[in-house]
C-alpha cells in the first residue's frame, strides 16, 4: 500500500439522498486514464457520480467521478465515500500527479463503494413514508400498522398519545394514535416520531444498563440523535448519543450499536483492542456490523 494513502468509509451511512448538482463547469479540473483496475462490481453503463461540491473529475473504471478535493495539514492522502459522493483529501505538499495516481490505484474500490452508496439511496427513496391511516413502518424489526383514534387521551403539550396493540391471533401489531382522521400527514409523522423517540429512550437505556457492567464502563448521559451520517457516538465523559431511527431495526442490531459505543468508553479508537472489547460481549459482532451496513431506514422527509 502506498505510504501516503488512507481509505475511510463512514460505518454509519446517511439516510439523506445527495443533493442534485449542475453539470461540472469548465473550471473543474479533469483527470482521465486508459488504464483501469478491474472492478469487482462494474458500474452501470453511462453512470456518473457527482459530489455537490465537486471541483475535480476523474474517469475511474469507465465511470465519470466528480469529487470534492481538499488540501490541508495532514500526512496522508485520504479517500472517503459518503452519501454525497467521493471526497479526496491530501497534504498541501503532495503534487497532483501523486493524488491522481492514488485515485487510479484504488479506482475499483472507489467505484464499488460509490455504487453501493447509490443503491442505498435508491432503497431509501423507495422506502419514503406516506403518512396516514394504515401506514406501515418497521419497529424493532417487525411491521407496525398505524391507526388513528381521536378517542384516546392526548398527552400534555399537544403530543399525541400512542398505544401499541398486539393481536395474538393474527400476530399483527398496531400503533393507535390519539389523532382525528382529518390529521395532516405532517402532524401524523411528527406524532409517530415523538412516540418512537419515547420508545427509543426507554429501550436504549435498558440496553446500555445491560452491557455497561459487562464492559466495566459507566455511561453518564444519553441523548437521541437525528443525524444523517451516523448511528451513534460516545465521548470520554461517558456521554452516549444514539440515533432514534435505530428503533426500525431488530434488537440484535441495536445491541451491536450500543455495545460498539460503550466499548469506546474503554478504547476511543477502532484499534484491534477496541474490536476485542466489542467481541468480549458480542462474539458475532462482525455479522451484526455487516447487517447494519446493508440496512437502510425509511425516509421520513
């Protein structure tokens, strides 16, 4: 591996589709090469990947990639692939020809990751929620159907009360909200989100209390995230932040994220020691991690 290279891919993928951008202007620098590393996942014919802040272009394995290029005080050339596209960072002293060569050397990795990102966005768009009576959405890995019931008692501050009902004969679950049939889609969405966040705080707290003693750590506070780029984070002061959208996934996946963040209270890195810490309470963490990467949550916007 080139001593200057560092490759990163955010574990916690965004739920937000990349913003549309105009075709690259003439001022954008272009790189092209006839030499291409064979890809393990070929790009779609005519496919093009454009970052909304693109200032350079490259032809990588027959795919036009417009990426954001940044220079800064760093020691390595870094590639990161996210929902908006490719970002390349390089030390201020590294000549462009070395950056270009590094791009070509990892072209198949870059195009494969970009393709996976596009597929995730397409899946998320297909899962865009339409809020109303009978809407279904995933809750703890199973389907939950929405029913509006204005006779339910409403909670203070205008928050609609929600009651979870399980029909044992049909094995179906229904969330009954204290809203009239005339409620707008936005009102219903906000009520469901508020209910999910209440469930998330209770469920996450239980799982943090379950794993913390096993890891011999102590968490201090829990906050709920609505981030588009990650599922969780941890600080050295014991503050844990978890994305409430995790409540769409089955408990085994949530447990992985909880154990992952608690393990950071012992190792604030992703070193071998960190993964050994996760493994100590979750021997199959790698399988759960792979499942999380393959999942996408419903679109709420």
